[in-house]
C-alpha cells in the first residue's frame, strides 16, 4: 500500500495545482479503489477489467468503464487511458471544461499519475476545428462511438475492420463505386440515420461487407459497400492497409472526414489526406 499511498498523495497535490474537477482511476485492485474513495473528494470514474470490482463500486462512482484488455505496461497503457477518456466523453460524464487527474495502479505492471486538460488533450474536442460547414459534430461523435464499439467488441467474437466516410457526400459518391448492392437504398431517411442508435446493430452487420459506409453530414447513411477510387500517390504510415489508403485518398479528394477501424482495434480519423486522431493501440 505504500506505492498506492504515494500515488494518491501525488494525485491530491496535482488536483489542487491544476484545479481538477474529476479523477479517473484505472485499476483492478480493490484496496486502491477503497483508498481513493477515502482520500480523494473529487468525483471518480473507475476503469477496470475486473467485473466484480466494477459492480461492487459502481454506485459510488460517477461512471464505470470496463476495460477489454488487462492493464499493461507503461507504453501500452496510454492508449487505454485515451480510450477511457473518449468513452467517458461520449457518455456525457466528461466535458470539454473538465480538468482530469488520471491514476493508473497496476501493481508490478505500471503505476502513474497524469494530468489531462480535456480541451487540450482529448482530441474529440479539436475535431470541430477540422470540420466543414454542414457536418454535425454529433454525427462524428456517434460514428466514433460506434467505431469504438466495433474495435472493442468486433462481431460475434471476430475483429471487424471498416471505413466510415462522412460529409461532402456528392463528391465522395463521384469518387467511389459500389462493391455490392447498396443495402440502404430505398429506405426512408428517418430509418437510416446514424444518430438513431437502433440502426447500430444493422451497421455492425454491414461493417463486415467490403467497402466503405458513406454518411451524409446530417447522419443519414447514403450507402454501404462502396469502393473508394484512389487517385494519385497516397502516403500512409508503413504497415497500414487498403482502408487507410482509401481514407487518405478520399479525404484528399473531398472535404469529407474518414474514420477507419482496423482489425487490430485501432481507430484513425483522416482529414485532408492525413491522420488527425488515433484511438487505441498504435
């Protein structure tokens, strides 16, 4: 408990220095959770891979997040923390006004305390600056939330990679072609809007089809299973595949935003042919 006590003392000092409004605790250890609740007066978000721990303390937390992977080493834990913050933002438990202290207590694996200024450090807040007129931030947030679910859960236990292209729909359609019959064609617009979460299970099923989803700026899904016509030389990070090349290409040819879910679980957002946001393992 000496290490845990030191972590919490550091967290308290940082919370005073940065006028923190929230503490995020990433741990599987019940003793650390108990000590945190005793020592810290801030609202707490608990992220853990221990279902029993989450169930036991959920009533005393502002929010709980189930980690899909165990807390790992110091390099890999940072993407986990970013995913927790992003998920909490989507859940409405974290706002662009928050100043957050993050405590990671994983015993022998890694222990650390970090400060996150949400407007500066959580990329979703900056996306609005990259968006064109006619693209609703709520649509981008919902697509990112859907992408996170696909990355975390896959489909029927299998990893699922997919591509969402949102905004500047006329240009995107001109620079793409159908790989399959469009499953969304002919349905009323109100029944194919991504803002309606009842559509998400359908979207997850169609995510297994080759090709991209094309989503209008107001959230209406125009098509699925579109092959993007890549034009000109496109540079992406070594090791990234066809979806990333397609995302870089279509966002360079249009004013659209592209969200790629790779089969490894990493999410990348493209704008203007470049990556502007990464969530998950890098």
